[in-house]
C-alpha cells in the first residue's frame, strides 16, 4: 500500500466517525481557529521559507502576494474557520418527505460525501478554508497544495490536526499530501477506492489536468472567461461603472471579466466612456477592427485567442457586435459557463439574455464580481462550480453534501 493509499484508508475511517459527529465538528472548528491564532508565528516562520523560495524561483509579485501570510491574514483565516462553525449544520436536513399509498414513509436527507480530495495551487489560506468547510459538512479531506506553499501548508495542517484531535475527533479528518511532485497529484486523481469526489481549485491548466487524468468524480471550479454585454439601450454611465468594477476591483480572480461586447448602435458613445473609466487603472484594451476604428491605435488588435483566454490581469478584450443574438453567439463559443452580465434598459433583451446564456450566474445591470458564496449570502465556499452535475455556482456547505433516502415501514413487501 502506497503512502497515499494509507492516507486514503485513514481518511475513510475518520469519515465514518465524522458522519455522526454532531456538535463535535463545531468544537473542532473553534479549536482550529484558536490554534491558528496561538501558532501564528510558527505559520509566519514557515511562510517566510516559501516566500524566499518563491523569490528565488522568479514568482511574480502577484503570486508572491497570494503566497504571503502575516498576522492579519492568519487572523482572517481563523475568523473564516469560526464563521464556518457558526453556520447551521448541513447534515441531516430533510430535503423532502412523503407517505406512499402502501404506507411507506420516505424522506430524502442530506448526508456527508465521505472523503473529499482538493488539489490547489499557491494560496496557503485555502488549506484552512477547505478543511473547515469539509469538516463542517461531515467529510474527511485530503489536501494537496502546490510546491510554492508547502512549508506554510505543512505548518497549518499540523496545527489543525492537533486541534481536531484535542476536540475528540480523529486527526485524519484532515490530511495533507506533502509530496508535491506531479506523480503524487496523478496518484491522488486516481485514488478511486478512497476518494468520493475531487475538487480542483486553481487555473485552467490545473483544472484541465485533473479533468483529463482523474478516475475520481470531479467538480470543476474556477475558470472564468466572464463577459459584460452592453446592449443598445444601456445606460452608458452605468455600463462604464460596472465594467470598471468587474475588471479592476480584483483582476486576478475568476469572477473578473475578460471581454466586453458592445452593440454597434451604442459603440461610438459607449466605448470612449468605458475606456476613460478603465484608463484610471491603465487597463490594456485588445479590440476588434471596429473597436480600433472608434478608439484608435491605443487599442491593440485582438486575436482569436484574446477572446478565449482568462487574462487575470489588467487586460480586457473588446468586440463590437451587431445585435444581442451576435453577443449570445459569442458567449456560446467562448464562455466558460461562469458569470455573464448584460447592461440594458430593455426588459425583453434582459429576459432573452438570462434565458439564453448558459452560465452558472447571469446578471442584469450588475457586476460579475458578486459571484461569491459570501456575497450571495451562502457563507464560505469551496469554489465556483462551472459544471452542471451535482453543484453549480458558489459551492457552500449545502453543496458539499450528498443525499440518501430513508424509508420507514411496518412490514410492507412488494
């Protein structure tokens, strides 16, 4: 048995205890929050090693910022764990119930998934966030972070495991794969005897690799080629404000927009206003020929790939379209099914857009940056699911559960 198989077997045993842990789950979560605060310096010391290694490896400033932990961020991690503990228990909730003609009483209730695997990249706060959500949802979790954050992740995981054990639950409710080679990632993807579901959190490359190699059921999260379509009836000032927010408020996240589509009837008025707003953050525009004809050579000619890529940067693709139908055709070709928005004062156009766009979140006159579990009032999330089976959109505690039927009778036979 390999190390990962042993880890999977231990997690499966821990999951059996967690199924009926009840209030012990909250006790463990509050213990984790307290332990993170008490051991903040240990985590910071480990994080310094990762930062030094990251600088030596040439990580960008934005990646180093994602990697960096300080007392404030660790306090935020602890607060996040406590907030998960304070949410209602998602397990044992009756989804529906009925009595059949033969007297059988049937209930459908929420139950834990069992063992969840999570593969993620260079954000060590995901270690505590993901562990807390899985624990509250009654599932054991096997975490596999990127090599850039391995020292931070090891420190956080050991602190959490100790806190869980002190709260009276198996420490193997949370496990961390410390081998950061590609081989360990591939083995985890194929750990079908032990994992019930695998959730990748990261860029398009990571998610593609997991989907192509996993033998375990996968919930795809995160890739967001998101759009704003400015309809011919749009309020131009509103459109400029929404596009500015959706692109620049935090460009490196999956719900930031990557492309703006503008109806040709409003393009000459709307595009200069949109550019003026984006110029506040020096956003690079890559546009079609009609966009360049209006805005000039300051716009880089757009390639086919510019409409397909997730920039995660101060770069925005722009295209002038002939109609709402043209915009819908563009979305059907390039959207990753995350979040799309229409800016319009036309009720029928808004309804057609919301009916025809096949994404997890579809907005009318609002920024895509709201696609978030907390913003939707769902609490913390494990990610944004862009697929259709099991869960779609922000994946909070309820989306981390499965279901089963309980049937009560008094001697019925078929």
